[in-house]
C-alpha cells in the first residue's frame, strides 16, 4: 500500500484552493469576522489544528487564570518564535476558546478538562485585541464612534466602550502612557484577555512619532510596563504578547529600533511566562493535520514503511554508501514513524534551513509548499511511501518561484533552470542530462535536495552522506547514487563542494567564465606553463637537477650526484611510462650507461632518474589550463564587473588555489624514479603529492624517499660497517689506494650507497682503522702520519696524497731520533737546558713528571692528537682528562649531548665533574634564562631534560667535563681507547681536549 491509498488529503488541498489568504492567519480578520472559514469558523479551525504542547500550555495558563480554576497561573504570557512559527495561529485558538467556542468534545485534546470546570455563573472573559501590523502610529479602527490614537485608547474601547475610554482619554489624545491604576479601573474587576500581536512592527512606526522630549515608541514601552503591573495585580486579567526574534524581524533596522526591542524584552522578562508556539517535534503533526483528513496515528502502514526504509539504509551502508550515524542506528525507523508521511529530512530542512529566511515564515511557508507538492503527487498518481525533499518539484514554475524570488532569492532562478529542473519550454537542466545519461532519476533528486539544503541564512551546504540519506528509498541502487552525485559535481555550473559540503550558489557566472576562458587557452601555453612549474618544483639540493630537455649531456664524474628529469614530450603520444609494466625507457638507459663523450659511463651510482607517469598527463593539463584561465580572468577585471562585489578577491583566491593544485598535478604526473641498484635500475613510484604535502623543492621529497630506502649516505645516516664495505671493495684494496679511491668506488658501485656527505666516508675510514679493517697514512708524516688499530694517528682526510693500506702494513722501525740532540731517548731532551714539561730532575735520578697535552678541533681528531702528543713525549698513562666546548648560537643542545657521551665513556675508576653555564635569550630581549651547574654527573641527571629543552633555542653555552682516574690508565690501553672511540663517533664538533699524563723517564 502506498501513500495514495493509505492516507487522504483534504479536499481544498486536492482542489488547489489553498490561496495565500488561507495560509496567512490574521487575528484582526478573525475579530472582525472577515477571515476565511479555515480560521474564522471555530469548528473548522480546531479540526485542522494540531494540539501542540505549546498550544495546550497557552490555553491551560490563560483560561485557568481567566476562569479562576488556576489562580496561580501567570498574568503575562509571551509567545516567541520566528515568523511563521505558529504565534498568531495560537492566539486565534485562544481567542476562540476564550469566547467559549471550543466544543467540549474537542476540548479534551487541547487542554486540561479541569481548567474548564469553573463554577456556574462565571462570566465569559472580555477579549481585547491589538495587532501591530494593522494600525498606523496614531490611526486605529473606530469603536463606539470613537477613533483612538494609541494602543491604550484602542484597547480601552474594546474592554469597556466609551466609559472605559474616558478614563484614558487625555492620555490617548496627548499620546502619553497611562498609569497602572487607570488600567485597573478599565478592567473593573472582570475577566479580561488582552491579545497583543506583532508589537515590534508597531514600535517601528511609533519610533518616528515625536511626543515632547520623547517618542511614541517610548510611551508604548511605558504603557506596556503599566499594563503588566496592572494585570499582575488583577486576579483575572491575562496579557498575551507575541514577539518575533529580533534577528528575524529587524535584521535591517536601525540600532535605535534594535535597542527599543531589547528594552521591551527586558520589561516583559520581569513578569512573564515565555511559551513556545510550537516545538520542532510538532511541525510534522501540524502539517499533516492541516493537509490530510487522515489521522496519521491510526495509519498502520507507518511502521512497515519505517522498517523498510531502515532496512534499506542498513543494506546500503553495508554496501559502502556513506550515511549519517542517525540513519544507520536504531533511531531512523522511529524518526520516520514520527514524521510520517514526510521524510525526516524534509521536515528538518523546512524547520532548520528555510525557516531562517524571514520571508519563508516556517509553518505558513511549509504549508504553501507542501500543499502544492501533495496536489502534484496525487494528481500524477505517483507510487511512493514518503514525501521527500525532491518531491518539491522545481520543474513546477510556481514551486520554483516560491523557492527563489518569493524568499528574496531571485538570483537562484537561473540556478534552478540551468542545473536542477527543466522549466516549461526550456532546455534540459544539467541534472536532467545526468539522469538521461544514467537512465535513472538520481541526478534530479540529489540536485533538488542539495538546492533546498542551500537555502538558509546560515552557512549553506550539506555533506554527501546527508544528501544520500535525504533521497534514499528502499528500491535505490547505492552505487548509482554515488555516481550521480559525482556526475553532478562535474557537470553543474552552480554546484560547489568544499569543507562545508555540497551547496548551490549564484556564483555560476564565474564558473562559466572560467570554462570559456579554458576553451581559449592554447595547448602550447599549457605545455609551456607546466614545463615551467616542473622546473620550479625540482631544484638543486644535495642532488643537482639536470633537465634532459634542456641539456641531455650529464657529466660523468664522482663529484656530483644528479637528479636527471625527463619531459613528457620525450615519450611521444603516451606522455610517460606505466611503471607497473613498462621496462626502463631507452632514453634513461642511454644516459645511465653512456658517458657524454660516447664511451661507457664509469660513475653510474651518481645518477637518479625522474620520468612522467602516463596516467597523470591529462589531469595535469586540466589543472594547468584552469590556472591559466583564472590568471587571465584576474588580469581582465572588466570581465568580472558584473559578477558582484568581492568577486575579484574570490578570483584571486581561486587562482592561488589553482596554482597550488597545478603544482600538485605536475608532481603527480612526473613521479616515477629509476634508482641504481645491484640488479640495475630499480623502478620506484613516488608517494602521491597533496596540497598539504607538496614542497617548495620537491627534490627534498626524493631525498627523503632515498634515505628511507637506505640508498643514500648523508649527514645523520646510520654509520656504515667498514668490514662490510671492505668486503665489497675486492682485490683492489689489497694494495695501498688513495683515500679518494673510496669516493670513486662508491660512485661506481650501484650496490653501494649514493654518497651525499663525504664526511661520512671520513667517519668510515676512522671506524675502519679502529676496527683493523685498514690502516691510514698521511703524507710526509713518517711514522707519526700513520694511524692503525693499535697506534692512533692523525685525523684522516680524503685526498689523492692520503693512503689506505691493508692491515699490518705499518712497520715500526723503532723510536725516532730527537730533533734537538740527534739521539734516541724518552722524556724531555737534556740539551734543552732545563727540566720543563716532560723533563727529568737535575739529579739524574728517574722521577715521575706530570705534563698536560692539548689539542682543539673536532672531538675525535683532537683526542687522538692530544694522546699522540703524550705518547710522543714518552708518556704512558693518563691521570686526568678535560674536554670543554664553547658554543654560541643554534645547536647548543646537540653539542652538550655530544660532550656528555665522551664523559660517559670513561667508566672505570673515574671521578667526573660537570661544569655547565648556559644563557638563553627569550623572545623579549629583556628576558633570559641563565643556568649554571657544577657537580658530579649523578647530580646533573635531573637537569638533563630541562637543559635539553632550553637549549633548543639559540644559546651561549660553556661546558666542561673534568674526569680524574683514581689510578692512572694506559694511554694505549682499553679504558682510554673507549674514550677515544666515543670522541670519534659522537663527540662535539668543536672542542678543547687536555690530557694530563704521567710517565717515567
């Protein structure tokens, strides 16, 4: 069973007789007897009125006080909601009920029966009405032959005729507010109901009328205060006043009027009870009661329809359709039952979106739209279970006008015509075209729903998941829904998608101009700009960039590492490679295997190749073409002058975004790497670049990838194992080789790392000497120029004049002759004339002497140098070691950490003292941190993390580690070797080393 058979619309709905007058409830028309039967006849009115909680509360409170059955009820009731929210409708209901026109058979539905249980003889309340929209500032309808000039004169005439008017005659004629005592005289102790509707509208007119030093609006406010006080002190007087939200009614009025409204609201707040005219949950029931004869509570199909929709949502979600949580939870079926016969999203849009537009007027506007939609559905005999958003058929010209020009959105008319629904005699809309291509009606449905979600004073937009939920029916294919929305996004001129969701706007002209500009951009211009972007995105870094389209001759040397980039035009019509199936392109192989001179390339491990991916070519062209079109529009402001204020700035913003997207598209097109490896060139596809990940120099992203592959040797790389490297070098290094040959070997061998920092090769040499993998010889140094596992020597350097020898190559020919006396001896030379550092005592007896030996520089070489000085002077043991750093600027935290690693290496029988002074200037030049510490390492521990954090800023750091051994340690022994190794591996980059040594001469 469908809606057409389950429920029945009211006859005036089917007949199309619901004119604007029938929807526009007018309290003054009811009072004078000129209202349509819908409002003027109490039995018809209550039959078509839903007893909302707000209406029941109003009737119980007001009639309870008037009839004396609820003497504690509030004397002042205020109804506040947006225009069209049911305020006037509820006043009409109270007017009829107060007049005794609510039949007892219907009264139980609208109020508490106890309220009506007044004693016999209780007088019927007198009802006085003032509607702010039907009177001028000083012009009111004639009552008893008298034309009042003010609201208090007009109300007095309605309450007690000419006699009551005479009480306030002078005040009425003088336009001055009466006091509360005068008003109580008018009430005369009888039940009086005063209904004041649209007071804010009257204040707008009264504010322009001067009364002495005041205005009529201010006098009205004074009258309201007096009225509230008089009603509160009278037993059976009730004042009901309506106010619209300030933002809804007076968004464009002056600040003075806004202040007046706030003052009025503050007066009411003192003696009022605020009641909602109707709540959110009431809206579907109110609409259903007015539009249908059927009582929805008795429709058995409600539960089965709700169950089918909930099951369809669960199945679609399981199939991958993105839906909101409330739709895939257990509440969806309950929500459908509550809103039946309307889809919950239809009610939500009417109540939360369209109702924010002042001219829509919530309930009244919803009734206008739904009455026409219901008539169209029943006329067409449509087979449906619920009335959705898309059943507001925008191909109906009247509905299209209701939802555009009628709500002050005339610029949306071309949106409807172009993108959403074909108009009579017009061309198919873009949504109609989507439906024609797909053979399914999803495009029109989604476009209509998105359009209605877009009609709001607040931020428009709807998430894709909400759109799917709004149009989904049990018979729908979820995959087609997704495809239809994608097609709309790519086809519609006015549909936008951003973080706020999908929305229609009137910015179509810009879209159209961009499309037209794109069509005029020459292909050669697109290629030229894309090439420029490619050149700008990949710049020199640790890899030098060589653009093959500019110069295909890449040097063959061991010095420089190159990123060789190829252009898409180098690949003919396919514009790139398919990395999944294509072999290495011949152009790449030719560069990799051949030197520029034509011979065989020697240094292949200095090249990395970057080529385009064929799948990214068309997206790149589209992105760059759009960028050029926006830049052209930005440079032609006369094309934008008819698009509205602020559009040039919008074009500038979109051009900036397009520039970023063009960079992303170029990087995602040229994203295939060929990297040297053991088996030749290895194919690697770069990670997809996004607007958040694109870099100013994309070469750095390639370096990061190569580092993650352990392909590069750079600062911070994990140190190489010298034994492993030696195993790769072969027989060549069984004989002495220049240290620079190590550089060349790494440049030749694709199975080794690509060297980007030669200091790492120096570290490799140091580690190899320490581990006995090779021995190092500096030029012209004699025995002192050698560095072996057991005999530390000078700090290595790379050069053609420095040599790497196989282990055991160094031959110790004995001690060298003293350069002063020509003799071989230990200790100081006796011919030097005294017993200076390292000398012997004058008596010729062997004595123990203490001497300091110092060196400065990088920790490793400085430590080795100081030790070698001590050894050369005949010293055999170290008693004390001091290492100090003096660092100014960034990186102080790292230098301090490196210093501490040297101290930590001295572990056996040693006492260490840390002396640290650190000064850090904060952002304000007047503020600084100054930390000083002197003490043992154990007491320093709590400061470790604090100093590390502080020293991340630029700092002035002075620090020294002073280590003293309880028993002297051998300079060539294992304990001191651990200190030397730590200095070489992780010591400070610049420091002073002082060894206090001992020895016997």
